[in-house]
């Protein structure tokens, strides 16, 4: 079954609507939007193609706080998109731009389980988490030859940590840092093969705005 980013947002919207009645039963539900920046592990590859190693991300998701201390589970996703150009990398790692525009789009889905340290403070709540990541990677060009465009999905894992400040009972803002590893997401050809970079993951810094408990 293919899980798309729009499906994640739909699930998050439904869960937020259910947050009120379910919270009364000891289960907290909230939806969130996120904005941030992703710095990719394959720095040489992204610098060659996009002329930078990081870029903005935007997304959202939902979390469910279970009635077992601070245990929570969540599902979320985000999107990175940028324009660059195809390149040729010589044996000496010299990059030659080919003047062929290319669009790189990455859309991850993240499933996380973790712990919220709710007993430390009522309004400032640190948390940690880890889980499974699924990255949809697309690389397209108007003048691509057969086999040059890429549209694949790769799996890996992530760990994260952050803190949330409860502005009001149903509104929170916070920040987190997440590290992701997507082994063998790159390296099959092109610049990533030349630089021997195979990990599609990286480190992201995120600002999150949540609605719910």
C-alpha cells in the first residue's frame, strides 16, 4: 500500500476533530504543522546538483498520547523540493554542469514512538522519539533520456528530540532536531555514485505548531 503525504494530512485533520472526546478517556490527540530546514548527509551530491546542501521543508502530522505515562505514537510527513541541473563528475571529482534543468523532490513519511516528560513541567515538555522513515525520492527533467528520471521509495529510521511549550491548553509551539538514515537511497548512478554517497537521510531542525492535547 502506498502512503501519500496528502493521506497523512487527512488523518491528522480527523484526529484533531476527535481530540476533545478522546482526551476525556485518557488519550491525548493533537495535530501539528511543521516548518524547518533539512541538511542532507550526501553533501557533495546535493551541492553538485542543487548548489547547496540544505533547504526548507514543510509538513504536518498527528500524535497520540497513550495512557501509559508519557508514551506517545505519531505519524507525520514533510516535503522538500528544489531546482538544479544535471552534472557530470570526473574521476578527480570535478563537477561539470550540463545545463539541463532537473527537479529534486523528497517526500518522507515518518512513524514515531517516544516519550514525553510531562511530569517535569505543565507548560514546558521535553520529548524524545525514534521510528521508521519512508522517503519518496523523485528526480525529473524535461529533457531526460530513458532511465535518467528517478521515482522510487526507500526506507530507513530516525531519532529525534525536542521540547514543546504549551501556550494555551489546546495550543503548543516547539522545536525539535531529527536525524534520519536512509541507507542505499542514493548511489545507484549519477553524482551520488561518483561521490560514493548512498545515504538519502540527514539532519533536520523543525518548528512545530500543534493543536490539541
